[in-house]
């Protein structure tokens, strides 16, 4: 929905200011767009080099050097489709994929973690960095689950990458 894209744009704007990036650099390097995982993956790379209104790439269609997914792997049904999109959109030499997640309790922990096994075995991605941050539980709609207070982050890269 439009609120999600507005929030993403606001996050990019705030962080780019903190990182000292110019508006021109952000416009040139950052693309926020809707996408259904696993579908029409070529469109993701075409969008990064397409001028507004154009249907063709200008020159080489570049792949992303950074992809971020937050709270997206709690449903194992979508693991493969998400990974198809990641591998299709990420530069295999220089790209990184940052995955932030917590355990929702909707499936066993092992099924959520199977995302990383699938990434390694079928999509040639490796975990190059990881960390965990503990909070005092997560308070959400109908939830006071202390287990969800742990937030995990893993950075993945192609096995062929320089990382």
C-alpha cells in the first residue's frame, strides 16, 4: 500500500542525510518499487536504469549492490520465491542481502531458519555476517511475547562474491 512506500522513502531520505549522500546520488542509486517475490525478476534490474516513461534499459541493466528484507521470512511458503527475486536482482560479485527477522511462533524455529539452508544449497548464497539484539520482549497487537524480543540480522552474499 502507499503508506508502506511512503515510509520506505522517508527511511531512505533520513538515512541518506545521516550518511551524507546528496539527493542526486540517492536518486541515481536507490529504487523503491512494488514486487511480487519470484515473479518478473528481470523487471527489477531494468527499473534501476530506466528513465521515467521509458520501457527499455539504457545501456547495461545493473543489478543491486544492496537488498534489505525485514520481517519477511516468518512464512516458509515464500522462502523460495523471495530467494529467486534476491538472486535475480543482486549483483553476484558485489551484492549483499541483509535479512532482519524474529521468530513469530507461527511455525517451528527450524522452518524459519530453513530460509538460510535453502539460500546456501539452492541459491549459492552464504552468510558473511550476523548478529542478534535482545530487547525486553515485543509488544504488539495481542502480543506480549518475550521470545520475539530477540531480533536477528544476517548478511548474505553470493558464494562467488568478494565477501
